[in-house]
C-alpha cells in the first residue's frame, strides 16, 4: 500500500470510525447522564434497574428502540418520512470532524503521525456553522412528511426558530475570530494559548449569546418549542417510532455535544489545561504529557465539554419554556442586536489596542 | 426603573437564583423509594384490601353472619351465604366472598361489623395485585381468613 | 394565488396537558386560536343517577371520585349537606378536625395545580418539589383515615375516628416547614422572566365575564371579585378564624398564580389557629343507624380549592335520596375557557387549561 493512500485514506477512515464510535457511545451515555442529573435535581432516583446503578440502561434503551415496530403513517410521504431523520443525523455527525479533541502533539502509530482531530480546515468555524444549519431540513421535512397536524406545527416552529437563531449564532463567533485572527478551530485554541487568555473573558457577551442560540439551535429547554411536549405532544417527531425516532434523538444529542465542543474550543481554550503557561500547575497534566503531549488535552477537553453539557441539563431542570412569539422576539430584539454590538465593541477595542 | 431593578433585569439575577435552587436540591437526599425492592411504611390505619380475621385468642372465626357489611358495601362486592347453626343459636357462614375487582377500599364495611372488641372484617395492609384473569380477584372465605398476603399472579 | 385555510386540530382526549380526558377542538389560524370547542363527557359515570340507588352512607365513597384531587372537600360538602338536611349538630372537635384536614387538602390540591401548571409551561422540576410537600400531607391523611386519595374520611354526624396520636405534632411540623418550601417554588417561578412572559396578560377573564360565566374560586378572586364562601356563607367553624381573601387585579394567569400562592399561606394561618384552639371531646354526634332525612330539599356549598362546590339533595323521607345533584366548580369554570383563549396562541391554551385547574372527574361526574 502506498504511503499516500495510508496517509490520506486509511488514517482518516480510522479516525472517523473512532470518533463515530466514541460519539455514539457518548450520546448513549448522555441520555443516562441527563436522566441522572435531572433526577438528582428533582430528588428522584434515577434509572437503576438495568446493570449496576443503571449503567446498562442506554443499551437497553437502544435495543428497545431497535426492536420496536417501525410505523410509517398510512398517509405519510414514505420516501421523505424515511429520509428526514437521516438528513438530520448526517450534519450532526459531520460537525464532529472539525473538533480538535486535543492538541499540542500527535500520536505516532506504526510510524505515521496521527493528529487528535480528523480535519483542521482553515475555514473550520464557517464550515461548522454551515453544516449545523443543515439539520433543520430534516426536522422540517420530517414534520411535513408525517402529514399530520401536530408535526406540521412543530416543523413550522422549528423552521422559524432555527433560521432566526442562526444569525446570532454566527455573529457571536465573529468576536472570537477577530481576536484570534483565524477561522481554524485548532488555530483558535493555539491563539488562546499564545494570548494567555481564554476567550470567555473578553468575549463573555459573545459566549452568552452563542450558548443561548446554541440551546435554541438544538431545541433544548427553555427553547424546545418544536417538540414542546405540553403543547404539541412531541412536535415534529410525533409520528416517528422505533429506529427513525432514535435517529432524531441521536441527532439532537449529537448536536448538543457539538455545540458544547464548540463552546469549549472557542471560549474555554479547548484542550488547554487551566493556566497553561504557569509551570507550577504542570501537575494538572498528571504526568500524562510525558507519554504523549496530547494526552492530558483529552482529559481537559472532555471535562470542559461535560461541564458545558451540565449547564444544558441544568437549564432544562430549572426553566419554563418560552412561547413561540416570545422566542422570536428574544432572538430578533435582543440576541441579534447584542451580537452585532459585541462585534462592534470587540472591533473597536481591538482597533484602539493596535494603535 | 430603579438601579436595583435595572441590574436585576440585565444580570438575569432571578434566573441565577432559580438555578441555585435546583443546584442546591441536587445534593439533598432523594425522596422516592425503589419500589419493589424497598417499600414505604404504612400508617396503622392504612386501608388495603378488606379481609376477615379470626379471634387472636381462640382462633375461631369471628364473623357471625349478620350481613351488615354486605348491606352497606356501596359497590356490592361482598356476598355472604349463611345458614342457621345446627344448635339453633344464630347463624354461621357457608361462604363469604369479596370481589376485589369491584371493591373501592372505602372501609365502610368495617364500620357496622358488630363483633367486639375487634371487627371480623378489617382493612388489611395488603395492596399488591396483579393477575391475568378476573376469577383470581374473587377471594373466597378461605383466602380471606388465612392471613397470607394476597398475591394474585397466575398465568 | 394563495388561499388560507383554518386548521382544525383536536387537542385531547389523549394529550399530555389536558389534565385527563378533556378534548378541545381548536380552530387555528397558524398558531392563533380562532375558535375553541370544549368537548367533555369522556369520563361521565352517571354518579348523580347512581346516588339515587344508594343509601346516604354509601354515597360518600362516590363523592370521593368526583374531584379526586381534593376528595376531602367532596366528603365535607356531602356530609354537611346531609347534616343540614337532618339538622344534626356536629361535635366541635370534629368540626375542627374537619377544618384541619380540609385546609391541608386545599394546600395539597393547590400543590397539584402548581406542579402540573408549571409542568405544562415547561418547568418540570417544580412539579417534583410540589409533590414532595404533597406527599407529607398525604402521609398525614393516611395516618388519619387510611387512604391517600379517596379518603371517605368523614361520616354523617362527625368522624369515624379521632385523630391518631402524634398527628397534631406532625401537622405543626408541616406548618413550620412549608413556608420555606413554598419560597423555593417562588424562587423558581414568581420573578422568572420566562414565567412572567408565559402567564402575564394570558387568559384574561374580566370580573363581569367571570360573574357571567359563573366562575368561582381562585379564578373569580383573581378577577378582582372578593367572594369566598368561607367568608360569605360560613360553614363549619370558619367564622372563628382570621384569614385574608387574596384577590387579583389584572385578571390574568399570573394573578391567578399569585392568588393561589397566597391562599396556601392563608390556609397555613387557618391551620395554625385550628391547631391552637382544637377542643377536646367526642367526634361523633348521635345519629340513627339508618339515615332517613325528613322530606325536603337542601342546597349547601363549600369553598373547594377550585371554587364553589355545591350539593343539592331532594329527600322523600327514604334512606335514599330522591335526587342528587352536584354543582362542580371545574365544570362551570371550564365554560370560560373558549372566551379566555380567543385570539391567543396554542401555547396559551395549555397555560389557561392549567390555570383553570380543572379535574376531569369533577367536570364529567
Ligand atoms: S371496602 Fe368498601 S367496597 Fe370494599 S368491600 Fe368494604 S364496603 Fe365494599
Ligand atoms: S359485618 Fe362483620 S360479623 Fe357481620 S357479616 Fe360482615 S364480617 Fe361478618
């Protein structure tokens, strides 16, 4: 096998498989973690019957969903009905390709250097935004193809919601891009390392807007209108069951994880340990960096991502749901002007500092 | 708008307070129990299924077949057949059935029961029911008096 | 060109937030509600007719099943109606214990309302906190009468049992801890901007309309009408307690929320006074074994957690009523729903169903 083939095809393929596997596992356990954390907030016991402390619950759920009857409503548009969940899942997973899970070094496997990310694209952030907005098609099509009233309302809501929150979602990142001067995900983390500053400090407003729009983009409480169970039963996926339903869930949780990863990368220094330039804190690497400089990065990245995800669940445990018109109002009256103000402010301060 | 109200609005203070409540509660002990493994304790007056009992001293059945419980039961789920005692004094039970499918656990049947000091029919603490057919829910006299908890799992 | 069409959508009878088997036929223009048709009867059991075949003792368990969230009040209203018809005076201790259990029941019922209302609006955690406190009350009821939902706790002429030992202390303990717990719900909701947005100005019911529809209870008081049967036509020993009747100004869902929250506090006040003045003595008046009220008819109301709970009995001197009729507050309040949601959004319909606090067992009977 030629060297080029291995470098350009086999290694990325293996990377993709590993990331897919880990992501699928993470999603499965995310559901369990969500149920556990919500249960603790609500003074309940969490799932505990399957396996020790309910650790096998996600597997049981997966098997249940796989074995369930897969119903397609008689009047539904069969092709679109099947296609829609797939359309939602693919962009969610694609986005994972751009996340740098660690950095500062690469692994040497059989003499080939393997980086801890799948791809480092120089327009990474823009690509992420583009990809993440594709998911809404699946939701819209799914709601439409069900040929039923509640899903239709749900998909209408989601179309409006996701399109409006796309704007602040994109705008809020621009501050970070201005500070780092690059749109590559890896580059942004390296810029934070160089600046000795995680960007959530100068970009606290940007972080807030990005996170709120991220929650809205992924349809989570308090913005879970497309699937508001108290109003629309289950919104766009009312008619879905079995594996197709599982795909929607998979997409939702993957997008959650992706947004958390982006927040970590852009605002919390990605794989960097706290105060990476202070050598007195080097014990925070747990000596793993002696094995490979990229190893401690994984730990810090996953820890930060988990904390961001925890905030997601925390919000869900605390807040009521917005109403459709209020959500729109929040997006257009507050989020977008704030995001633009943030861009102008960051730009102005940068100009002043460069003088 | 005062300064405080303004800050409250901008800094989302009330939202943070709410989040603090849920965070705090996360570290409180849970209040639910894992049911089939643990069960809650009942108050002494808890009304489970109605059953018959024997005199704890003599071990004889207490019921004197006065039919008062049958008369007051609002769902008509008790049916008693009684006959004259051979010695001519009062009556004795031939059969006594309670149809648990209809019983609404109201406890009215205990009120008029004339046997003293404890009533012949009483509300037990048994509550676990599950069955695959309806006949299983018709409890006969023998099942009512033997004191074993009712468990109706038949297949 | 374009053609717009109204969309008919059936909300219920199987829907997560219609609180049972309520069915609403909404005519939607986009998400705006143009017209609402309330279709009820899915839980109709014919209790009123059934009561004509039962004697006066047997009816009480049936009243449990009307408003099963506040069954104490159904019991209370029923036994008091029969007592009024027969002219029985209930021992004072029994009256006080009735007040104690009834006010506890009001808190429990309002907790269910708050929990489900918040759950419908998306705040799921409040539901569990509410049920945590309701559980304490249900434990108290279990200790008192043996049941947790369908109590059958009173008898015509008094109570079947006195309160168990230690019960008073447990109630005192509840009265002590509850304000702190209530503060927790308030922190989660009262000032929360999302909650305000979802409830302020939603489902407005002006006082004239409320009176026209015959709406009673907290919904009426939130519309600014100061009418509480405990004060207007005191029954039992309510004329001996000091308590305020909260009223609202803006007639909206948020005011109804505030009124009910305040009612819970006032119930605590009544509990405190009843605990302090609980007299000793028996709990059962002398009543004949077979209850045969004199020929006549009677109407009696109590202030349930949902509003005016009325019982009408026609007696012909038998041991069974000739005619029995319940005036259930849920049924009457529900009639205001189409008026309240006209022009609102689908999400508001859910909020309004929650704020009306209907129980389908009470609506359909
Ligand atoms: S508890 Fe009530 S329904 Fe059951 S047998 Fe006794 S009287 Fe009849
Ligand atoms: S009331 Fe008591 S004694 Fe009379 S028949 Fe019933 S169980 Fe027997």
